[in-house]
């Protein structure tokens, strides 16, 4: 279903990123302060153990690897490193490319993207482009892929924070 799962973790006020590769059966923890996070691997194994009991699909032989994150040199950019590392992983580029020197520009870049997303919602058509009957006022976001759809086009009556769109239903059923 998914190739990897990204799990941001707040470890005593410090943000780190756990990445589970389902195909490799590897759990990587990216920490910009290079701490030891075996305990989260243990949490993962515990979760998998319960899951294996409940499911016919057995996911076994897990391995823990310390992910390569650039080192954070200040006291407030751990969250920035989490997002930079996550974006590098999704785009399949080396995580070490993003460094402390990029944090400030990266923060602005994220802000801009979030604001653009807000602006997009004022546009007329939604992400069901071909059959969109917009403009409509009410929107809903897919909890899985983040697409914004008109509630009318998606044929949704009630706001639902765990709504999954038609595209994701088709992909992941
Ligand atoms: Zn629409
Ligand atoms: Zn979706």
C-alpha cells in the first residue's frame, strides 16, 4: 500500500523524524542532534507485533538504522530539519543536502507553499478537475493525499476530518 511511513516525533520538546520503509523492513530515525532513539524502534516492534497478530500479512525481520541528518547548530530549528529531511526522502534525494544554512530560506519556502494552498482554495475548480461543477463555497480536504475538493463534487454532505477522496480510495483499496 505505502512504500514508506513518515512519523514525526516530539521527543521531550525536540522534534525528530522516524521513517519506516515497508519494502526494506528498515526503521530509520533522523535526528538533527544525533541522539539515540532505539526506544522508538522498540515502540514500532511492539506495534508490529500486535499488527501481526491481527492481520494475515506478517511483517517481520525489522532492522534499526540511524538516518543521516545534517547537524542542527541552533536551538530552534529541529522542526525545520524534520520537514527538510522528510521532503528529501519523499523526493528521493540525499538528506544531507539540506543543512543548517538552508533553514531560514526553507522556512520561508514552507510559509509560501502554505499560503499558496490557501489562495488555491479561492480558485474556481477543485482537484476533481474533469468533472468539477464549481465554483462552490464548501471544500473538504483528503486526509490521505491532501487534495482539496468541493464537497458537492466529492458528493460529501458532512465535514469529515478523516475523509479519503475517490482517487485514494481507488489507489489504496
Ligand atoms: Zn469541484
Ligand atoms: Zn486523496
